[in-house]
C-alpha cells in the first residue's frame, strides 16, 4: 500500500530517515532499541550484528604475502601493485621473483650479453631494444679482426662433443645462478636488518 505523498513526515532523530508523522513515536522506540549507527560508514545496522558488520566491512586485515596490516578496501590494490613480496617477472629473462628483489636481479641480468645476429656484436640485454632500433647490420671496424675469427668459428659450427643447445643451457644456468645469488643476497640483507 503506497503512502500518500502529501502525508506529513518527520525525521527520526536516531536513523535520520523520513517517517510518517503519525507513527514517528512507534518507529523511534523500535529504531533506538534495535538499530545502531556504524561509527565508520554511518549505516544503520542491527545491534546484534554490529560487531559482525565491523569485522566483515571495516576491520583492518593483514596482507597474506607481507603481513602488513591495512584497511580492507585497499588490500586488493596493495597485493596487485604495492606489496614488496608480490611476484613480478624480470624484463630480461622473465624469471618470476618477489618485487623487492627485482631491482638487484635486473642489475645483474641486464648486464648479460647476447649476440646481435645482424652486426655480430655482443650487446647488453638492457641496451638490446635501443640497439635493435639502430642496428643496420654493418660490422664496425673496431675489433673487427677478433669478430671475424669468431664469425669464422660460428660458421664452422660447434666443436665436436658440444651440443647445439649450448647457448640455451648457458642461459638457463645463468638465470639459475642469478636467482640464487639474489635470493642469498636478500637473506643476508634480512639478517642484517
């Protein structure tokens, strides 16, 4: 049954809602006995569920990765963007590691070199994108004689007894050693702190 819009209303002093004036006293008695205003969000909550409302909506929570306590509303952003122990990948080798270790790992990993197949020069991984955009495939005269001997060795193929996958194995070994050294460094750092 709809309430006529021309009926007089009064504002309940407990819940701040507009209530028909004819039942305001009855409403106020019921409202003040059964409801309470949340001090944080100012929603009206049944008194028997007030603690549950606080715990499920407003209580600080701990990050499952770094144990830092924060408001529930920012937990998802923290885990996705700010948590120092969230897992990120290296820009150079795509190795997954905690964000707190990424800088040290990339310092080592970015200094590794790879052969440019256009100009036959070894280029640091951190400089690879810039080099690829500028490389025209012409070998410069600097240290050309040593490059020519290396190029001749590459053209002949790998030495006997050495598999073709040598460079892939070497890369995986380098990644493993780098990861172990970063892990040990972070453990030593944590012990100092």
